[in-house]
C-alpha cells in the first residue's frame, strides 16, 4: 500500500519505482527523488562549513577552558610558593627571635652573677665593718663630753642658734 492508498504487489511497485518515483495510478511522489550531483556537492560544502563553524566555536570554548585551567593551576602554584615562603620567613624570624632571646637571657644571667658577686663582696665588707666596730666598742668605752651630756639631759638649755631659730617660727625637735 502506498501513501496515497493504492495497493500494488511488491514486484510491480519495485519495477515502477525504478523507472519513476511516482505512484503508477495517481502520480503522487512516493519516494523523493535522489539529489543531483550539484545538490550533493552543495550539501557537502554546507555540511563542511557547518562543521567548520561548529568546530571553530567548540575549539574557542575548549581553548578558553584550557587557558582558564592553566591560569588557575599557575595561580595555585604561585600561591603555594608564597605560602611556603611565608612559612619559611615566619620560621626564620621565630628562630632569630629565639636566638636573640637566648643571647639576652645569657647576658642577663651573666649580669646577675656579677651583681651577686658584688653583693656578696659588700656583705662581707659590711660584716667585717660591723665586726670591727663591735670590737672597737668593746675595747674602748665611748668618750663623752660632759657639756654635751648636760645639753642632752636638759631640754631647756638650747644653743643660741636654735633659740633664734625658734623665735622665727621653726619648731625645736629634741
């Protein structure tokens, strides 16, 4: 059966279609005619141009994606180098600071030792002076001036310079 509704046997319709692509009864086109060589060449040229255009667009997209990926990789590599450099600098600064603190601590320890030596020497001198003074006081009784003893014992007797000082408003302290 054809699209136009006519019924033929297979042998008859095949023989008719080899000579003509139309229905033998109503002449409706059963099979579209094959392209001519010129139309085929034009279709090939169009297909080539369509393929080339699509390929060019895809190539541009691929190139942009590859460039973006390369840029991203390069950016990541530079970031990692900077990160490692920063860590190294921080480590070096920390090490330098630790060495500086160790040197300062060593200097302070030496200063403490020096001051402890001086203090020890001063204690020895003070103890020796105190011992010598005690020995001196035990060996010789303190000599006092009788007039100075009288002045100390009598608060009413004051030297003239103290009396004039009190007259001007300064207090006398005994």
